[in-house]
């Protein structure tokens, strides 16, 4: 199943652009020989931003999937199983 919500897609794109900027910032920090603790702090921020993007995207996808499953009686169980499999992959 694919995400059809433009709002969910737009939110994910915004978050990914922010992460991309953070990664570029860390690359500059490495080039500038900045202190290790500053670089680690930024890497942790990137990790948290990616994790939050994953959870936000998963939440939107789950909502959409469950609402569709309610409408489709026969395929509903398959959609829920697919959703649960995907949720297990999000960390």
C-alpha cells in the first residue's frame, strides 16, 4: 500500500530537507575541525530527527491504512497485517 495523503508526504519532505541541512552542517563542522563533542551533539540531533520523521510518517501511514481497512472488509486483514509488519521495522 502507498501513502496517498499529500499532507503526510509534504511533512516528510519538510523533515527530510531539514535533516539534509543538518548533515551538510556536520560535514562543514568536520571540514572546519570542530570539537568532537559538538559534532556528536549534531549527529545525535540528526538521529533524533530521522527517528521522529519515521514515526511521524508511520503514524500518518497507519491512520490512512486503518481507515481504508475499515472500508474494505475482505482486504482489511491483509492491510492490517502489512501495517503491523511495517511497524515492526520502525525503530
